[in-house]
C-alpha cells in the first residue's frame, strides 16, 4: 500500500491495515492496494470492508463444508480399500432420509449466506444523496473524468504514465520492477475528497470498459449508450492514492488503462478544484497555450439520466 | 442400417470385418464406432491446438513486461483458446463418447440417424479450418473474447464473418448430434430397458441433448445479429443506432449458461458410471441423481444474469439471479454427496479411470465452492472479471470436464481397442496432471482476489510470483498431456488383450461389458433382453 498522505490513523482498522502495509512493504513491491497479495483488500470504504467481511464469511462456510465433505471422502479412500480387504456393502443403494437431510442442510446454509448479501446489495445500489458526481467515460484506452456539482467544468483525460508505457512495449528492455507503480500509474489521476459520497456516472464512447478500484469495493461497467451508477465514500483519514485497472476486455491495450484515484481531504480537494478552475481560465485565454493542459470538450454537458446516448 | 453394412462386409472382407478400406471408411462413415472414434481423435487434436495457445498465454504471463507477443495477438490467443477448447475439444469429446457408448449402453445396433451422424461430424473439420485460418488473415483472429461482446467484437476485420460462419457450423453440428442422441435413446433402447433402468451416462446425455437443442439456436441468433450489424447496417447492438450492447449479453448468456452445463452434465454421467465400478457397489441414490441432473438443467436457464452483474441490472434482477444461482448448489451438492455415499462401505481400487474420477470429485467440488462465492452478488463485484473467475471456471472445466473425459477414455479404451493400456504410464499421467493442474490454477484464485484482471497480457509487479507459479504449472500440465497421447497410441497398436468385462474383479455394469473387446464392428444386431 502506497498511501502518500496517510492520515494519523485514528480509526478502528488501523492495526489490521498496518499489518497489511507491513506485508506489502516486506514484499518490496509497489503494492497499490491494501491486498496482502493473496486475498481481497479490506479497503478504505465501509462498502469494501462489508464486502471483505461477507467474502470471508462465505469463504469460511465453504471451508467448513469442504472439511466435512473432503473428510468423509478421504476417510472412505483410506478405510474402504480393496487392498485392505474391504468388502462392499452392496445393499446400501438408497436412503430417502439422508437424501432429504443433505438437500435441506445446503438450502439452510445458502439462506445464511444470502440474507447478509441481499442487505449489502441494497446499500450498494443506493446512489442517492451523493455530494459529488463525476462523469466517467471510457475510451480505448483512457478514462475521461468530467466533474459536476461544485467542481463543474473540471474535465480531463487520464492515461497510462509514460514510464510504464515505455517499459510495457514488446522487448522494451526495461525491467518492470524498476518502474514505480508499473502499469498502475497515470498522468493525471482522478481527485476526490475523503468522507464524501462520490457518485460516478459511467459510460463509454467506444467499447465496454469497467472502472474498478479494489480498495473502494467499487466496480462497474462503462457501456456505450448506458449510464451506470456507482458510489463510494472513502473514510476520513484514509487519504492517499488508490489504484485499479480497467476490468473489461476492451481491445489491444485493455491491460494498459489504469484507474488511479487520489483521495484528498475536503479542504485539499477544494484547493485542487480552485487550481483546476484557474488553469482552465488561463487555458481559455488565447495566448500562450501551455501544452499539457486538458482540452475542454465542446460537448461537456453530461447526460442527466440513464438514457440511450446517440 | 445394420443389414446394409452386413451386405457391405461380405464385399470388402478384411480381417476386421470392416465395410470399407482406407479413407472411404472415414469419409462415408455411418458406423457409430467409426464416427465416435473420429470425434474423439478430432477432440484430442483440438485439445493440443487449444493447449498450445494456452502455453503461449502462460509463457507471456511468466513474468511482467511483454517478452513474446503483441497484446493484440495475446487477445487472439485467449479468445481462440476458449473457442477451440469449448467447441473443439470438450463438446466433440462428449459427442464422441456418446456415439461410441450410447448404442452400446442401450443395446442398439447404431445411432438412429447414421447419415446425419456422418454429416454432423464432418462439419467440424471445416468449421475449425475456417476458425483457425483467421489466425493467418490480415487483422488476425477474433480477439474480443470468446463471448464476442459487441462493440469490441465488431471492431474486427474479416474474422467477424469467418468466426460467425464457423460458430454457425459448430451449432448445426451440435444440434444434429443432439437430435441423434435423443432419437436413439427414445426409440432404440433394447426391449425391457425402461428409462429409469438406463445407465446414468445415457441419462446425462439425454438431458444435455435437450439443452443443446434449446440454446444453440439462441447462439446462432445472437451471432447472426452481430453479422448483420457488421455488414448490413443494422443496429441490434449499436447504441448510436438505438441498439443495445447489453442485449447481446443477455442473449449470449441465455445460451452461455446452459452451455456450461452442456460441458459438465455428461461428465456427471461418466463419474456416475466409474465410481460404482471401482467401489464395487451400485450408485447410491441413482434416481435422485437423475432428478438432480434434470433440476440443474432446468435451473441453468434462469441464472444467466449472474455473468453480468457489473454491467448494471435492476435490484430485483440482481436478487433473483443471486438466489437462482445459489440454488444450483443444492442439486450439485446432492450429486457430490451421492458419489461420496457410493464409495462409503465400498471396496475401492485405484485404476486410472477411478483415479481421474476421484480427482474430479475433489477438484470439481473446489470449483463448486468458488462458484457459490461468485454467486453472492455484492462480492461478485470484486471477483468479476478477475483471475478468480478464471480459476473458478478452469477448475470446473479442466479437472472437471476434461478429467471426466480422460476418466471415460481410460475406462472404455480397452473396450474400443481390445487391448489393455499401460497402467503405469496412465497412472503417471494422472499424478502429473493432478499435481500440475493445481499448481496451474490454484494460485489464480490468489491473483484474482489480489486484484489482477483477467485477459491482460502484462501485469503490475505485485502479481509476479503467483503468475510464475501458475505458468510453471501450465507448462507441466501441458507436457504431461503428451503421456496421454502416448498411452492411447500404444493401446491402439496393441498390448495385453482385454476381456469382455475389461475390469475383471471390479463390477462394471451395463450392456457394453457383455460384448467382446474390442467391440465388434456391428454390435447388438439382435437386441439383447433386459430383465
């Protein structure tokens, strides 16, 4: 985990996260999320924590079932071997009673899993009362972020960073291990405030993409003609840079359109918005045009509803 | 039919009693055993072709950075690997087994529609020649994933028409094969063999055949709409023209989910044949096994939405597809429990078919567990489109479907060739396959959970270690399959003669064990009596 502006750590999960940081740190890699390398990240939103909890609950239920079922299988393999003189009990062919039992027990187990799951889906789908909306548009192979609400007018593209882009060329001769945040870094990340319910409106201008940040527990497809909604609210104190990737095969460079989110405190975010707006004003004046500034699209008005776009 | 063949045999009398010499025997084959053999040989060939593509994928993913192939070619490999393995290796293998074994198991002289049988096989080499030739045309092969989602798939060049034509041909072949299975089972069972007395392999195929007839036309419809969108200016899936790319996903997965069961139900049938034989005990709860297969088949039609949760779906639909998907775990659980109960208090021995069946039992169940996890909608948002999904479906398809096919081959090969194969080599093949398949696919669970998306040619460096382990497993698994080929070729060439019952000392049941090994070219010309 690379948290640039890590908070003071005055929250419940700081110890767990610290442990994860330690693991990621020890492995010496540019770990971009709170995953320990073999499990889901606990993440930095209430949703990602809920998902992690549900994931572990279902996982342990599966492990429990596996221990019982595999245990019986292994016991049979050991005890009922012909080479050990086992004689088959050919009368044992059917038992309505046990068959009813092993139909009903799985049903009950599934109910135990489904109830909390349904509860979380309701929260996941509730995009009401968001404080900041951002229109996210997928392109082959970059993301466009267009802010609404207080940051209206801020609009830029986010593309794979140059050093990764050089290193990822076929036979580039550059060792990916020497590139910081290889394939998970962009020229201009999405900037959002912490402690704020951020709603993304996802669509695409060409093929289907999917916007994903594992640490937010947030993934949704960006589909041409559709506007999908997604929300996340990063815990205060968890400011930092979080990384993910496009998750839907979108052509040749599908593997090379990362999602990077820079989470800042609401105050820092406000400052950032002011800077962006000032830069925009400057860019609007004809001379001199600084090269790397974002182009303000001619049709910057975002779609209002989930309608088919033309 | 049998009568005609008998007349032919008198004319071209060679020492095997076969009707035609040389290439004509195969080109004009109407004998279910010849056609079954051709299907199986074709399937094995495609298994190696698709496997070679998998080796390219795993070689590129061996370490971060692009060393071997361009990303566009990498995407062609993932797409073609899936199409070749699904439509070229797994499905034809099951049809081949059906051709060989259904007439023998129901006591019929041949499949009901032998000329259609010939046609349904011979379509396949053409279909795959067309599909594979796209690798050599400008613009290359399909690279948008085997799911062919528009608009990506439609960005392609000439492969669009070629791949769609190939899929149409494969669909036609599958439908004809399925009709043949249904007609044979419904009309040609030996007198006295009522449906509930029929072996489980036939039952599983009967239900599979109905699934095929129900969904292959849906796939054909979906790809035809792609075709007209691409060439004739329609806008079924083109948002700019008022179409809907998500509609393709719905139509595709309405085919795609039953397709998953098309690839696993016959495997269930095979395992239900092999476990009782080497446990020396009848299958536990045979009737509930049939009901379980039928319920799985029914449920497979109402769960397609679980492939598309992240694409946006009404809340009610998410809940419905979650519940219906989880429900599949119940009949599947019944099957696993019944298999376990079959071994309980049995007298087990561990010949190669039994070893593969046992490996199936354990590893398919692991695939089932990850399936239940994937069904849980909210966390599916984290798993979907990652290597966790790749691990899941490879667990159900490789140590699931493919191991069941290998178990079937090791079970019936002596019946087909009349020779026993090398038990030592077969067991070596088993151990290498089972070990490497886990080295190959188990780490992919970790990769997916840690955040590695699927279908990417290069990855962030924190995914390096598990990818390297997975690739080593992949190379090991790939190389091990050469042993499989060696065992089959050796066995076809000769070896210790097999008895009629083949598995003396075990308890194989079914009519196929009442005829000599190798099975004579024409069997059950007179229907056997079933008590």
